[in-house]
């Protein structure tokens, strides 16, 4: 009987202890929301005065769940803290993350937060989204981030001042779908453990100081859609395992020190949007973007890059407006191929700073969706075909620094959407077509153009007009400042015979004026009015007379 009484007393004690413990736990849970508000206010007090004033206007009312940027669950506990684009200045060290047991989203991008990312951020066991991008965080990414924040699905730390290596523990983030570390100062190699994050759909490590090879383990990321590694110091071969990324749509590896051959396995990437040029590229039936910027490629473009298989039938898909073809700053030695004219969906052709030779092909007129055409800094020659006037969607035409000759085709006047035209540093001769108009930038300097400067009737948006170092005669046209927006006028070393003072007085936006070199004779006080923005004016080797305006005398050279 005594033994029974003792057992009953023990049982009763345990029951009372359980009730008491439940009461204590319930009290703590009920008090948590108040503790969260207190923690937020303490953090606010640690920020600079402007940030405190701004938060005081955002955090109004008795319930913190109604404050701007805060979301709570039914129990009043904070689940999301979103304060983006406010410019808050301060650190996160006074923000006690232990106070937020239910926080799932922490979004503080585009502020002015500084100081290292605190290690106690790992006290957020339910955190799935962490966005600290576009701030001023220095120092290392916490080495144990992968073990402490195992629930993360999104990690955005881009555009900060983070240094040091990418922590190996990051491979433990098995739920992570997006890892964006672009534009920091990270160094060291890409850890092979990145290949353990099988849920990744976006991996962006570009614009850092990463070295070493591209790890073969990246081939394990079967769900990866976007891979950005450009602007680093990566070296070695492109691993053959890249061909295992069956879901990949975009890959950018430019501006590195990669060597060796391009693996044939890249032809397995049938959804691939950008990359390199192996012969198997004809398998890439959905190609929409091909970017080879800042490498040291050589040799011809593969014959089937735009021909063979189904590649010649490419069309735009989904949100894409068309194909974007950007071969930038390489050393590709190739003649433009007439067969490439089947790419009628091209909206951008950028073949600048290569060793392209030959003439403009006839197919150019078929690219009616083309909006930008960059062929500058090559070795192209011959005349510009009249078919250029068929590119009715063209907004930018930049051909400078080639060996083009002949006359400028009058058909350019058909390009009513064209706002930028650069034909500098070629060997064009003849007159400037009177049909040219509707430009913001018109640059024809360093050619052999002659004859009068046309009286353009529709240059109402002209901001930059450069015709220096030609053989052009006649006065400047009366309507050179028709729209009053001309900022830069460069007409040195021509055969100009005069100015039109009444027209120049309309050039209220002048910032740079260059008219030196051809002995113009003009009353300077009549030729030029008051230009409040004038910063530089060069009139040497002329016969100007009259008084200088005191408003811009300091700008003259």
C-alpha cells in the first residue's frame, strides 16, 4: 500500500509538472509577438537618424503586424520581413534573430546596410528566403550557412562587397533553387559541393574573382535553367559533364581564362540559349541567345551555326522577342555567310571587334526584325547595300572603324525608327544623303564625304552631330538645331564657308562645340548666343571677330 501511495504521488507530481510546463510554454509563445516588436524597435534605434525617421512613418500603430513590410501568422508571430528600396543605413547585429522563431522570409535588398552578415542569422530555422542584395555588406559569407539555414530555397547576396571563398557548407542547402552571388569580391575556387544542390534552377556566380576550373559536379544539377559564371578568372577546360544539364536554357562563361576544346556534349543541351560553337550546335533547336564575349576564340564559325538540322527555322518563344546573336570582342575570323540570311527572327546582331572580313551580304535585307546592328571594329569592305533600307525595325546602326567605301545609300532614309547612326572611320565618299533624318546621334567623321551639308528637315531630336575630317562645304544648315536639343557639334577640318547665326541661337543645349581648322569668317557675337550649359568650345584657326560672351568665355580653347 505504501508503495502504491508513493507511485501515485510521483505520478501526480509528474502530471502537475507537465501542466506547469505547458503553461510556461504557452505563456512564452503568447509573449513571442511582443518580444518580436521590441526587437524590431531596438533595431530601428540602432540605425541612423534618417532611417529611424523613415521607419517611424512606416511602423505606425499598436500592432506590429500592421506595420509596413511585416507579415504575421494567425498567432501574431512575424513570418516575413520585407523592407526593400528604402536606403536604411546601419547593421544587422542588433537584430536578435532568436526573437523570430517563425520567420520564413527576410528581404532587405537595395538598402545601405553594412557590417558583416551576422552569424546568429542561423537562428532562423524556418527561413526559406534570404535576400540581402544591393547593400554594403563586407567580409565572408558565414562558413556554416549551409548547416544553419537548411530550409533556404532562395539566397540572394548579390551586389555587396563580400570577400573570401564560397563556403563548402553551401552544398548542404538541398532545397535551394536560386543562388545569386553576382558582383561581389569572392575568391577561391567554385566548391565541388555546389553540385549537391540538386534543386538549383539558377546559379549566378559572375563578376567575382573566382579561380580554378569549372567543377565537373555541376553536371549533377539536372534542374538548372540559368548558369552564369562570366567575368571571373576561371581556367581549365569546360567539363564534359556540362552536357548533362538537360534543362539548361542560358549559360554565360565569357571573360574567363578557359582553354581547351569545346566539349561535344554541349550538343545535348537542346534547350540551350547561349554558349559556344561546337559542330553539334545544329542540335540546339531552341537557340535564342549566343554570347561569346571577351574570349580568345579563333577560326571560322561552324558551317551549321545557322544552317543544318532545324537551326535555320528558329523562332521566338515565350517572353523572348526574337533571337539575340552577340559575338562580342573575340577574334573570330570569318566571312559573313549568305546562308545565314534564313535567321529572319534576329533582333540583335552584334559582331563588333572581331576580324570579320568581306562585304555586307545580300541576306541583310531579310532581317526585317533587326533592331540593333553592330559591325564596328572589323575589316569589312565594299559598299553598304541598298538593302539596308529594308531593316525597318532598326534603331541602331553602328559600322565605324572598317574599310567600307562607296556612297552612303539613300535607302537609309527609309529607316524611320533609326535613332543612332555611326559610320565613322571608313572611306565613304560622295555627299550625305538628304533622306537621312529623325536621328538623335549622327556621326560621319573621318571619311571622304564632300558636297554641301543637307538642310535636314526632320532632325528634330538631334543631340550629337559629328562630321569632322571630311571635305564638306557650304555653311552649316539653318536647321541644325531645329529641335533645340543639339548637345555636341563637331565639324572641324572641313571646307565650311560660313555659319547661320540665326540658327545657332536656337542651340540652347550646346555642351561641346568644335569648329576649328577651316578659317571661318564670322562675327562671333552674332554667331553665338548665350549657352548656359556650354563646357567646351574650340574655334581656333578661323577668322572670327567680335566680342566673346562672358557667359562661356572660360569654355573656349
